[in-house]
């Protein structure tokens, strides 16, 4: 009984608590809100889900994140809530929805979890190119092997003009032409006349037609926003230059004798500091002195007795004037004299052990030499005097030498200095502090005036570190300062408001090279390609931006408007593809790094096609003609047989690569176009990324930097690894403008593939 009573009382209490009682002194509704779930999961697209809300009061909903939506947001009593979200482009995310009554009480919550997005492949969408080429991108042309217009096998100016559309399509703003002057070589770095042009490059094979065609090229190029840089060789002329020929025929009387570095006693003159162009043993020390044959009073006519002393390590000759009887040549001799002028051999007689003698009538205008073979000059068989010590004094022994082997002469001989080769006599500009007043300086400068009149916009200067071998670090920059000022003044006088461009071949270590900005607005940074290969081959990519930006900073410290000329390789180096293992992926990445880096980039003829080749078989192998069409001829005549025809397959041609979207050529075009589109890429300041940089050893294969110009800012990312990398960014990655390889985004996490590069506009 007691148990039944308790149950009855409980039932009454329960009815009362649930509002089931109708008694007027009790509240009819107890406020209540409940939800059918505590968690809703949406997919990445944000498709709608529902939550059932049970309530007996007015309520409203609040949301912790603005990407989630609930409808309705308020109500009175039961409701079905539609829960949705914006599409998710990133990782999984969570929001909280809170329901409260009108008094802000009875909070009930549920979570909205949205799944992570799938990775979205990056599709570059650059802004439209406005047609203004901003990049300063320069293309290095070897005139003789670029394009041949007349079928003679030699590249020419009309050939270049016919390819201006190609060059414009590459985004090029300047052409550096190999030396275009008359020359005795195929390459042109021995100039025979600075005041005219190579007849082979003219349509009528005359210098006049070459000049006409060159003027036409300058004009046509300018119409496409392309300027022409001539390659000027200031260190030396060619041996067949009229100036030097005059010196050869009359070393002491020529009106051009001051144009060259001449001496009758080089050792003494160098020691006395008389020769500014050459510092002797303490200088960089390339080149040598060469005797000028003939001219002056170095010859002799009359009867002479010759006596060779071959007994000791040093060999001697003693020459004496005589009236003794003339002897005929000894046909069985082992020692011979080569008498100059209508040269003839005379065999000596061994008169005692290792003593050889003969009496002859001689008539020579340059002297004589001793030889130990009657048939060959090879193997050290030629003996002469030492440079500066080859004049005989009658009756006194003269020490012989078979390394220099200068002609043995009878008067003061003249020697010329040549840094490179006997065919390239060094030019003389006197004291470097006053070089502009030297005859050679002004004579050559006047020829630049002429080409400025044709429309050129700059010069590339060859071998500038050899112009003054003495006091190199000061003398050459100061010489170049005078030279640049002279040319730039002439350029302005010709009506130009911009500055003349000039870039020097400063093939030195960076620390010396930078001093040349004291003289020139631009120098080639020969260490740039080393940074590229270090990034790509050695996987030290995270050092790239720091080091390249460092070069530029150090240049600007010398000259605030310094333009750092950057390039992969040139005509004097093994091809870039060689150092990159002939890997197409690496070659493409090298192109992308070149064209996204700060500095003024250069493309060397054929580099955009992936040419390979080394200098081991001859320089010609790195100077291969452009293969324009799949089956057509190339301008190879001046290279002779030194052309790798196996490389020049149809597939490497411009024609084939133009048809293939993924070709190296099209990588160059795409990245050059983006560089031309965005000022920050073209001329901006390069700074390391805040996370992926030289200090971040976790990502050594990532080269990542900003390029900034005013409000224009770009983010550049390269992955040089052979596997993909996931990189989380806080930068806005919503606008990719260039892509090499593969890259995908999952929110702000970039997955960048092997040997891939991507550029974002920020
Ligand atoms: Mg031709």
C-alpha cells in the first residue's frame, strides 16, 4: 500500500513539472529549446544540411564565422534550420551556431564542420600585356651564324631583320650583335676598321651595302621596341687594321705608332714605368711581346761570319763582319741559318765539337734565325733572340732562345704587345688618367658617333679587364668612365633624352667586377649562372635570392643606377645545357629563374632552343647557327666543319618548338611576357621571402622571393627538387600569372611539383 501511494504522488508532481496541470496558479509553459544534433558536417561545396529546432519560446541564432549561413536566423517555436556554407578552398574548418531565447538565455549550440577542399590545379591568368616591353631583355646574336638572308651560308643583317618578329615574340628589347666590323676571323673580335662594317653582312657583299642594311636593321628594330647594341673591342685591333699595317711597315715612323703598345726594349720600358698598358710580371699577366719583322734598320747587307756555340746549356751565336771567302751551304748540316727576305737556308759546318761556322753574303731586311732542322720549325727547332734582346753586336756572343725565338736583328727591333694573340695587337691609350686625349681613344670614339647616327642605343665592350693590365682595378674603371662619358655625351648630342647603354665584359670575380661600376652603367655578373646551377643541380635553391639580391645591392653601392646584367652563358663558355645535364626540365627552370630574377637578363642565341656544346673541340661548338626550320639550311659556313649536326635535329628547330606548347622556347616566351607585363618583375627590387629563405634549412630546394616596384608586388616560387613540396603561405595566392611544371593550391597551401616554378601577383 505504501508503495502505491508514493507512485501516485510522483505522478502528480511529474504532471505539474511538465505543465500538464491546468491549475491556474501554476505556470502553463516552461521555456525550452532543444536541437536535434550537436554537429553538422558539410562538404567543401557547402551543400545545405538541416537541423531540427524544438522550442516553445522566441529564439534567435548567432554565427561564429561568416562563411556559414543559417536560415531562418530567428523564429518563435519549432523550426527547421537550413545550414549552409560558402565553398571551402582550404583545409577543414569549424564554426559554431548558438541559439538563445529573447532574453539571451537557454543557449544551445551546434558545430558546423566543413570538409577540406580538394587541391585545385593552378592555371596562370596573367593580366593582358599592354604592349609595352619593360623587361630590358637582351638577345645575344652571332651575326655570322644567326640568320642568312641570301643563301651564302653566312648570317647577315638582312637575316636578322627578317627575324625581328621572332625576337619581338620572345619579348626582347635589345639585341647585342657580335662584332660587325671588317675582320680577319670568323668571330670578328679582331677589328680591321671600326668605321665601316663587314662586307659579308651586306646584301651586296660590300661594306657600303652592309652599312645600308645595318641602318635598315636599326630602324626596323626600333619600330618593334628593340634597340641595337654593337660589340666594341677596345683592348686590341686586328693585325690587318690599316693602323697596324702602317706600324708594321714603319714601326718608328708611322703616324699610328702611338695607337699601339710598342717598345724596342720591353723589359726596360716596363721596369721604367713607361708603358701604362702593361704592368709586367705583377699584372694579371696575359699576353706577350712580339717582334715586328722588317721596318727600321734591323736588316743587313754584306759579308758575315757566323759561329754557333752549342757546347753549353745556353746556346750562343757570334756574328762578325768579314772579307773572308764565302762558303757554300753544307747540305749535310745539323745546324742551319734561315736568312730573312726571300728566305733561304744555309747549312753550317761543324769545325770542332759543337762549334758550327759559315761565311755568307747576306741581304736581309729583317735578320735571321737559327734552326736545328732543315724541314721543320716544330719541336723547338727554331732558335732566335729573347724579346727585347735579339740584336746582335758584331763580335759579341748573343744568347739564343727557342721559346720566344725573336728574329735576330742588326739594329733596334720594335716589339708590340698583345694580350691575346699575335693577330690582336693591343691598343694604346697612354696614361689611364688622361686616356680620352689619346689618339686611339678619339679615333675609335668617332666611329661610335657614326653608329649612333645609324640608330644604335648601346655597346657591349669586350675584354675590358685587359685594356690596362697595370693597376687593373683602378685604371680600367677610370678609362671606362671616360669612354662612357664620351659616348653618352655624343648620344645626347644626337638628340636622345635617355642615356646610352653600355655593358662591360668584366670576367672577374664578383668582388673585382663590382669596382667596374665606377666606369660603366652595367657589367655582366659572371657569377649569376653559378647561382642558378647551385640552386638546380646542388639543391641549394634557398640561397639564390639572397645571393643574387646581394650582388645587386653591392653594385648599387658603387653606382646607384647600376644595372646588373644577368645571363646563363655566352659565346665564350660551354653551353648552359651542358652544365644542366642536358635536362629539359632543368633548362626550363633555369630560364624561369633567369626571367624572374632581378637584373637585366640576356638570352644567348640558341639557349632558348636548348643548344648544348662545349669548347673542347673548338669555340665554334658553342656558337652553333640557329635552326629556323625543321629541314632548312643553317648559317654555318664560317664555322666550317665544327657544327654538331646531330644536335640540329628537326625537333630542336624554332619551327618545331613553336608548335609544341611545352617546349623550352615557349617557356622563355611565357616568362618573358609576364616579365614585360609587370613592372615589379621587369625592374623591381628582389627580397627574400619571410619564411622560405636562406635561413630556412627545412626547404633547401625552394627559391622564393618577392619582386617589388611601388605598389606592384609579385611572389616568385621555384622548387628545384625532383619531388613536390607543400608550402603554407600567408600571402594572397589568388592570382597566379606564370607557371612552369605543376602546382596546385589547397587554400593557401601550395603544392609545387618537381622542377616547377610559379609566379603570383600579390
Ligand atoms: Mg648571307
